[in-house]
RNA sequence: GCGGGCGUGGCGGAAUUGGUAGACGCGCCGGAUUUAGGAUCCGGUGGGCACUGCCCGUGGAGGUUCAAGUCCUCUCGCCCGCACCA
C-alpha cells in the first residue's frame, strides 16, 4: 500500500451490503486460540494408543520471529491440522532454546542482563505466535534457561558422567577470540566461528567432552532406518562428518627410542612403497625423537610455526608442502628398511594416530612432499603386472609389484606379516561441551583438591546459575567471579572445593527437549519412559538444514545413550525429517545488516495472518529456497477475498439450505452436468490437497488447487441461471464447504468464520473430507489426437468408447483428416482417457 | 578433486507412472467502475509468422521411443555439502 489511510485492507465492493466485508484484523482476533484450546485436550494420549508427534525446531529467542519461522511453523501447523482431522492424536508443542550466546551478546550490547533480555524476547515472540494462529499445545511449553528444565539437563549430564561418557581432557581445541570461548568441531565452519565468523584459533586446554565417538558406528548403522525418511543430503552430510574409513593400524619400530610408533593407513598394500615417515608437529614423540640429533631447534621452530597457523591455512590443500627432517629414521616393517622421519603440518594431530607412513608413489600428498624435499619414490602397486603407471598411481585396484598378488589379498598378507591389525577409523571427534560463557547450563560438578572432579548428587540439583554483574567474556567463565557460589563443600570429603565454572554448550540443551515435551511437568525425572515411548519417535520433524551435523547429530547421539540407559525404547529420535528451504530477499539471506528483513507482524496487520501463512507456503516448493516477493502476497489475499465472496454468495442461495450438508449422490447428479461439475471440482480439490499436504508435502500446489476450485465455483456462481436447479445450489454449497474445510490448515481463521457462515460450528475438528473417485467419472472424455506424435486436434468421445470408435472419431476430426491426407496408416496408439496417436507414413 | 541437487515464459513456479508443456500466482495488456489516480472486479497473456492456421519451444548436442521437460550418452552453467582425513 502506498499511503496508509487504513492499516487493514477490507474487501471493497464485495457485496453491495449483502454480507460483511472480509476484515482479517477484526475477524482473526475473534478466532485466535479457539482451536488451540480444543487441541490441548486432544493431545492427552489415550492409553496404549500411539500418538502422532509433529515437531518444528524450537526458536532461539534472540529477537522476534522471522519469515523462516513463519514458514517452518506454518508447515508444521498444516500437517498438524490435517493429521488431527484425519483422526490422529497429535502432539504439537513449542518452546524456547533460550540459553546461549546471542541472548548473552545482546545483553552485553544493551547493558541488560541475559535473563531479562531472554524473558523480554520470549514475550515478544509469544506475541508473534499469538498473531499467527498456529495450533500449539502451550501447556507443554518449555524454555531451556529455566531451572525446571536445566535441572534435568544437569541430571542427564550426571548420567553421562557415570557412564564415562562425559569426561575432561587436555587437547588442542578450537578457540573463538571474539566470543572468548571454545567451540565444538561442528561449530567451526571453514575455519571460522559458526556464530560470529571470526578465525578460529587452536589452543591447548582442559575441557569437558561427550564421548560421541563411542557411538560413531551406531550413528552410521542406524541411518539405514532413516533412509528415505530423511533428506538424502542430510544423511550424506552426517556420513561425511562421521567419516568412517577402513584400513589398518601398523606399528613402526624406532630404534633410538626403542619405541613403536603406530600409524593408520587405508592402503596397507602399499607398505613396501613407504619411503619416509611423517609425524604431526603436535605428536608427543617429536620432542624425544629429535633430542640429540642437532635438529632440535629447527624442529621446535617448525612446530611453533605450525601451532600459529589458523585452521583455514592449515587445512588448505593448495598450500605448498612444508616440513622438517627430525634427523632420525624408523624401520619399515615390511622390508626392514630404515626410512627418514619427518615432521610436517599436513599430518593432522587428531586424525588416526597423528603420524603416517608416506607412500609417495600412491598418495598425492606424499608425492607432493617427496617432490618438495627430494625424497625417494618407490612403486609398490601397479594397475597391471609390469605396467609403469603414471605416478602417483592412487587407484585402489591392481596388483602388488612384488609377487603380483591382487591388492586386497596383498593387504591381508602384509598386515599379517608385520603384525598389524585391520582397524576402522572415524573422522568424528568427541563433542566438546564446555563453554567459558555465562549464559548456559552450569555443569554440576565440583573440583576438590583431594578428590578431584566430583559429581554433585542428584538432590543437589538444580545447580542454579548465579547472578553476576559482569558477563563480558574474558577467556574464563564469568561464573568464576561469583565467589560465594564457586566455593562449596566437596560432596565426598566435605572439605572446601570449587564449583565447575564453565557452562554447557547450548546444543546440549536442545539434544533432549523433544523428550521433555512429552512429559513436561515431571518433577521426579526428565521424563517418564512409558509416556515418552508412546509419542516418540517424532513422526515429522521440520527445520532448517543448517543443523544437519549439529543438532541433528547430537540429538541422535543423546537418544542412543538414553536407549542404552534404558530410559527410552527407541534409538532414533526423528522418524521423518523435512528440511525447509530458506526465504531470501533480493537474492540474499534476510539480515539486519543488509536491511532486507521482511517482518511478519506488519504483514499480519495489513493482510491478515491467514494471507501471510498461505503466502509463505505458496511461494514455492517447501524444501527449496524461495525469494520473497512483496508484490506476490496481494495475490494470495485476493484469493481469500474471492473465497470469502464465493462462500457468502453460496450461503445466500435460497436452495442451498442453511446447514452443512452431505454431498449430493452420484445418482442424483447423473442428469445435471452443471451440478456434477461443481461436485467434481470439490473432489478433485480433495484429492489434490490431501495428497499434497500428506505424502507429497507440496503445499504450494495444494494452495494452487484451492485457488482453482475457488475460481471454478466463483465463475459458475456468476453464470448461475435465475432458474438454477436446487441441485446446482446444493452442489455449490458442497463445493463451498469443501474448499472452506480444505483451506482450514492454511488459513484457519477465515475458514472458521466461513464454516459458521455455512451453518457449521468448529471446522478445525471436522473430519477431513474424503475423496471419492466416483464423482470424477465422466460420461465423455476429451482426448488429444496426435498424428506422428504431433498434436492435431481434440475429440470428445464417450468414456467407454472402444479403440475402433476412438480412432474413427479421431479420423473424423477436420484437422486430423487434413494431416492424414495421402498417408498410409502404420499403427495407432490409444492411451485411455489421454490421447490417441495415429502413426502414418507417406504413401 | 569427490558426493548431491538444479537449469521450464518477463518473474515465482506446475506437469505425481514417458502421454495435450506452461496449472496456480505475480507482472504486463485490455475492459468495467471512478472526476482522476489507487484499490476492486472481468477478460487476455510462451515465442515467431505468410495469423480460420502453421512453425518453433523445457541450458546445449546426440540417442531410445508411436510419443521425451521426464529415460540414456556427452556437454555447458549455477547451487549445496565434503576435502592435506593418511
């Protein structure tokens, strides 16, 4: 709207006063929450019945809801309404992922405290939720920053700790210099902090980890269950992330240290070609090995330089190979040869053994290194006996140079001969969960000088997050400043001890929230197994693909641990996953800095929530990214206007009756093609909308089908004869109520209103309309006629016409006849209900 | 480099099993209404032409088929994921 005489657009000239104008701003508040109340009751699960669980990823309360949320939650809402009305008992909860950096950073920026900022944001978001009319069971609402939730996050931490799945270790970690905290591997994207984009540094620190690597194989194996139910690319991303590779672990003996250094290799068959050996700069034996060689200084300098490299530079494969000779050799166990030991930063400390046997003839990196430092290259495998392949020859097939055995067999022999072992290696590392930040769940352990790390007993939970005055990240947790809070008696020996001051990664909070929804008020446990087993796993999970290796991997890991603890009866949390595409504006992600944000609430005020909900889904296929178009939303609003006029027009028909009616029967309609066309339009819409909302999840085409049906009805009503039959009016009424019923998941407010206009009560609890093929059966069908595959005409034939009749009719068509002029028939293809193709040749 | 996805009107997109390409919507054009503009409603709208009709048309080139946006081969372009992982 260019000017703003009105904030709400009402339907002008709708009716010359015969029925009220469509004014969403008036109508929507009236209906808001009506179905919500009804659905809280129905989400109580009847005994022994399996519930349906529809879940969308919960929002992070760092601001108001954006268009992405609108799309996400509307999709979930559409599915929820549809499944409820199809007879399922559906759980559809919502909450807030409210611990974490954004709220804390916002607090630091505005000078508020994280708790107040978070609670304020939640209130804002709740206004958004309220205005969009999603049917959510708010009695199950949770917020991960509230003690009644994080108490159980801590409780679960203690169970992990008991199992040895939560532990501390010294290790090189990812450090974000801006956020002043460590990060998990999953939160480092291309060497940058996932949150703020700073270049991540490596630091050696003592931190808390979850032993997700124990579950690497299960995480991989159970994906079989998700095949076809999760987007392929998410499964692929997780597979890549876990990075399983099969190979062998082989020990190399070093005589000066009299120590064996192990390496992992996927190519044990090439062992004879190992002409040198490389340690990561961080390898613990680098120091001892170098001592007394005269190379100490050069090696130490090299290691220092490597430590200063950012992870982007370090992992850049384009970089020239660098390295330094240690001055020592090591014995190749395959042939007893002494080969030089180098240190190079292309060997990563935390993959495999942090050391490798270099086979330049059959590995590109080793080859490049050998070239750079003039090291020997020896062929140990060839594609065909006697052939000198171009080096490096990296294909995993061929035969050994020595003996000519196929490489698979050669690998077995060699591994056995050198006392190695076939092993599996994973790229996945343990999940670093401690953060040196204030706004997170406190880790429920104490550090005692005598007893070490001591977990708190369950009855000491929750460990409340203390109030502090300074949230600034300073490289150690702001909690350390709360001295009274830190000082505590050791639960074991009662001497003075210190609380753990790091907090947990927010992804810990969101790794089990879907379980808490099932049993949100439980005061004795995070959830009751029996209750959770009835709802879980989530039947339909919806969210952004950005969580493919973060939240979605962590939640799977948690579920497996809980399964092994007998706390849940399933191993996968999300039976079906849908990842929705993002909404862009002007070709870019909406963001404050670009100033291209389209806020939902002003659009709700101007067009109505129903229009906005419908439009975000009409924009395109839900799994694809879509470009927000300001001009487009008006078209969706016009559709609802048209529907409004059509339904009111139908309600005013005398012959239509004043209540919700049953469909006219097929027999009744037999002699009234006008009425029949309307009922057929209704059933065509039922078929498409049901299919599109259900199995296909193509909401844009469902909406198109509803527009089509509305256009059909509107047109027919406009052309309705003065003396139209009572049957035609009943057909109109059936079509109007069918569209109203089908549009309800998308536009629940207007649907609820129109349903009452048609004499009904609560459309949200009406059974979902049933499709009946019988109404689509026609007496005559229109067939396309092709001659040699080219469209030449159309014919109308009786639906039960046989091939001969069809062909005769086709030949009779003027244009077809012209095309057949002087041609010899070759063959004819008749596709029932579709087309007839006459194949001819000149003659 | 490896893996996955996608290329269809001016735009977003539709075509579910190989069967009338362009549903639905935006935009645009015309009409009605209006003092005018906007809004609203109705109609038209892939391109070309010797325009009652014909030809071309789903990134490009081939192929299979009675029939290809859809299947196959090659190729170009874009997007996403992974990548010094031994």
